[in-house]
C-alpha cells in the first residue's frame, strides 16, 4: 500500500483555476475535492447527494431560496440533496468539498462554469 | 432550514475525552466526526468502510501490518476498508474522521477504548 499523506496546502499549490473541483481522495463511493472559488456561481442543486463544504481559507456565502449562510475558515456546512444553492465569494476562498463521486458542480444547471468530475491532483 | 455553520474549534472546545468520536455532521449515510487522541490505540479494521483521517492539530502515526504513516496538521489519509491499522499519538492530536454512520471506532476488536457511535456535539 502507498503510505503517503495528502497535504492540503501542497495540493492547493498545484492549481489556480476557479470553480473546478480537484479530487484528492476517495472514500468508498465518495470523493474529497479541493476547489478555489471567487465571485458568483450559478443556482443549482444536487438531486443525488448531500454536499459538504469546509472552508480552508477565505470566506464563503451560500445563498438559498429562503436564506443564506456565511462560512469562514474552519467552518463546515452540509447542503442537503435537492436544496437549491448558490455559492459566492467576494475574495478568493479555498474549500474542501465532500460528495458522491461523479457529482457535477453545477448539478443540472449547466453553463460555462460546469467542470469535469474526474480530475485528480 | 437551519443555516448555522459548524465551527470546528468551537466543537473541539466542547469535549476533552479521548478516543471517543463525536458526530458534527451527516452526509447521506456518512458522518463527519471529531476526535481527540493520545497514546496507543488498538489494532483493528473496518470491514464495511474506508475511513478518512484529517489531522487538525498535533501529529498522528498510523501503524499498518506492513508499514506506517505520519500525518501532521493539514494532512489527510484514507485507510481502506479491511486494512488493519493502529493509530498512535505521542502528544494530543485533534482529528476529523469521515466514515459510514455506525462505524465502531475499534471495529471488531472490542476492549475498553470502544466508544458509542451515536454521540453528537
């Protein structure tokens, strides 16, 4: 077996593009991904999975149809499956995402922020 | 819906016992847990799930039958299902665990470090 730790900062250092999640680990049929975000995302939901956000650096706002949440470094939130949400970051935010493998970042919303689901770093 | 962030440090501040994982979030049928560890754990495996370790503070060594790994703050490792392992921390280590809900910390090994699987904080 390969006994190499996955270092979060080292992995963040390998990419600079935004809204394009990178897979760093797999847990059964779930994946742990890193993503950089800045600005406004699109309204979307994930019909097949809850989605965990953990903020590693910066701040994130997530808008919901009936409210919003503000997350800062060291804070976590679970967006339930089927709940529409729209992330926003005024300045760049680094996050961990945890969700079912194959989850598309934009759900069924499509658009130019839709990223591949199979990129490991 | 309840739009309250889960703050990792605030949650760690709520308990001081060791080797007793506390649930802070649920993602479908998976749970995110916090745990404090120090000293030697027992050899065990989890037949039903991979297990993610993320070190938040301190250092962790995980022994395997054919090697070992050293994790420090900001590092992650996935122990595959069925692989025997034994965590060890020389000084106190704070970690996130991610695994299937209901996973017993000692697997089938039993003993006095076996903790309840349903404690939320």
